[in-house]
C-alpha cells in the first residue's frame, strides 16, 4: 500500500517563500568593506532575491547553468544563495583564498557562465578572469567604478519587474556547487541537490544539532564560499533567525564587536578563528558583553579540549561539529546526551572534545582491517558514511577516484573511533596518521594535548621518516609571546599523558603554522618543509 501523502518537491523556493511571508521584519546585518554596518530586513532580501532570479532568467540563464560568486559573507551573497537556485541555476561559490590558477581551474571546470563579484575582490578576479570563459560579470559595488567589460549588479536587478514565477525545479536538480580544496590531486567538485540541501537544513535546525529558531541571532564566521557556510545561511532563512555577516572583517575585535552589539546567540567558525577571540576575551573580558546563552559551533578541524573548557568557563556552550564538503557539509555534532548526567566533569569534556554523534540520516560505519569495527571507543578504522545529503560522485571527475566503496558508502579518509554512546572521535586523517614500529600514533591526540599547555598557542604533529621505526613524530609548535619553553619541557609535559613511544622525537618552534585556504593547519606544507629533517 502506498502512502496517501503528497509528493511535494523539496526545493529552495519553498524556503524563500516561507521566509518572505512569515519573517519579513527579521533583520540581516552586514559589515561593509569600509567597516560601516548595512541593515536590511527579510522583506528586502526576499524582494531582491526574487528580482535576481527573474533578472538571471531574462539574461538567458538556462536550467542548470552555473553562476559563480566571489564574495564575502554579506546580504548580497545571501541573495545569490537563493536567487540563483530559485531561477533553476546552480550557485558556485568560489573560495577567494585559493591561488589564481586554482580558481581558474575550478571556475572553468565547473563551466561558470556568469559571475557575481564583490567590488573589493576585483583584484583577485583580475588574477584569473582571462583564463575563464565568463559570459557576464556583475559587480556588487561599494563606491567605486565598474571596470570595462563588467556590469553593475544593481543594474542587473533593475532589469527585473517583480512579476516572476519560479521555474519548475526537480528536487534532485543541483542547486549549488563547491570544490574540495584538494590537498591531494586536483580540486573536486560536489554538486548539491535541492532535496539534499532542504533535508540538511531540517537536520541542522533541530535542537540537538545547531538548534535554530526565529528568536536566534546567528553569525556564521565560516565563509559562505566554503561548504555552504556549514548550512547556516539557509538554515537561518528557513528558521527566520536574525543573520549577521562579518563582510571582509573576521579579525577578533570586529567579530567580538558584532557578537556584542547585535546580540548573537549562535556563531560558528574554525578553531583558528577562535584562538585570537579567546585571547581577547581572556585579556579584556570587561570590554565585551556577550549573550550568556551564546553557543559556539567549532569545526573544520579539531577543537582543542582546552578551547571548549575556556569557552565553557565563560558560560558558552561549544558544539564541536564535524563535516565535509562532500556532505553539504554537516555529519556529526557534539551535543551532550542524557548519559552526561552520569559522567564526571573530566569525562564530559573528553566527550565534548570528540566530534559528536551523527545527525539523523547520516548513516555511519567504521571500517577496520577486518571489517566493521565495534562502537567501543577504542577500535580505529576509516569512517564511511551515506545519507540523503552526502555526495554519490564528483562532478566530471578527473583521474581515478576511490572515494566510494562498492556497496555505496563514501570513504571520508578520516580515521575514527566510535564509543558506545555513538560519539565519533577523529584520531587522524588517513594520510596524517603516524605509523611507528607498526603501531599507529594519533597526531590529533598529541596536538590537542600540546594545545592544552598554557604556553602553547598552536601545534601540529607530522611523521618524519625513520630508519628503525619507519616513522616518528615531530611536533611543530608556536608558543605564546614571551614563553621560554624548551623542547625537553614540551616532551616532559606530553610524558604526563602519553606512552613514551607517542612522544615526538623533536620539537620545532616556529612563528606560525602554515594554514590552508580554509584556515586549517596545512600539514602538507610542514611535510615539505621538513622533508629532509634529521631527527636527533
Ligand atoms: P578540505 O579540508 O580538504 O577543504 P573539507 O573542508 O571538506 O575539506 O574538510 C573535511 C575534513 O576536515 C574532514 O574530513 C576532517 O578531516 C576535517 N574536519 C572537519 N571537521 C573536523 C573536526 N571537528 N575535527 C577534526 N577534523 C575535522
């Protein structure tokens, strides 16, 4: 017997219409390049987004055509987030921190037909536009002139009348695209579907995931050009939450000012964003009055337990989240299950520092050498996932791709344990694991312990080839200003926590750890730098 329920498509226009009708008075706040604050309402956003969709269709956008964006987090980028897919197009967010050659490859590979660019990012566009066949380029102005050959974004909107009907969209059609940063091989494109995006949005809004409501004020620091800003912009529009955008200014003081002035209740970013914010809060707590109920989502790379504890001491709950570009992107969130009531405080924090429990519909398994591993919190294996917002292939992949198993699971490349309560702990990326004398050392565990040292700001641990043990760990460490920490002291500190053979053979002190375009520690750069390193 079939269900008697309507087969109603899960597409983004329905979210936009809901937001426009029901949350029109809600506010969207964007910091501009000149640091001034721009304010508009969901009503403005709704009207302009529909104008954009209509104007794109008038400009000849065909179903499935890609529209690139090279934009900061701001209200016009949000218009593109909805306007492009609601016109039947595919929003392709370009990561402005990538090298010009990479941007050229990505935009060309995706076949971007139109581009929307923030005026202050034109110098970046200059670096690669000649290598891409953009048909038209629309500039979101912030006071300057439009370069020849380009057009004013507002002039594009002015071609629309407001009399617009959404095209018919199949829920499995693509609504957006994002490329993984490609630490190995060429960047690979993921095409998100309307259906996947809508289901992901329902999932992240839920109380035990990010928990978004129309009473919330969200500030995603995670860039909108990376993995849909963890789904926060679309989720906030669906929930009717107030939205605050940093624009180009994501330094600690600018972030704190927005958190304070706008009454933010939920914010999100990678650990490297939070380090200077924490510093500022510790140095001058009296300068800022943040909402006590403000929750902080930290993900993208491991949130050190010390960071979770520090924020907790200030009254803020940290939600440690894990995800991937291939997963729209959220897969797990570290929210406290009722089992926390029976844990000691130390156990609670150890668990909160894990990456969390899978979202509903994120099906997980841990593949060890001998098949699926038990959820015992100890057995390591590769995390494999499947679900309705997880990629089943890349867009026009080049070369051999071994990211999917024969029985249809996506291989995350993350090595994990899962405990009896279902909390996933990332112990490493497969390519970052250190194998010493046939035994695995988790570089992540050692890094987390290091970053718990009061005089250590940043730490990354990499494998160095070794004659006898095959590989041994090297710790790369950035100390706090004025610290006189020695390698021996660092090793002795680790000796309090780890078995002797886990302790790095050497410690290199440096000014800063190189970062990827998304703010993660770039271990590949360290491996290149220390390729010929001689361990003592
Ligand atoms: P890339 O880093 O290659 O650009 P993604 O942004 O999609 O790709 O990053 C996904 C990867 O980031 C995951 O496979 C995992 O290794 C890492 N990651 C994401 N969140 C966390 C987290 N909370 N803790 C540890 N690692 C994480």
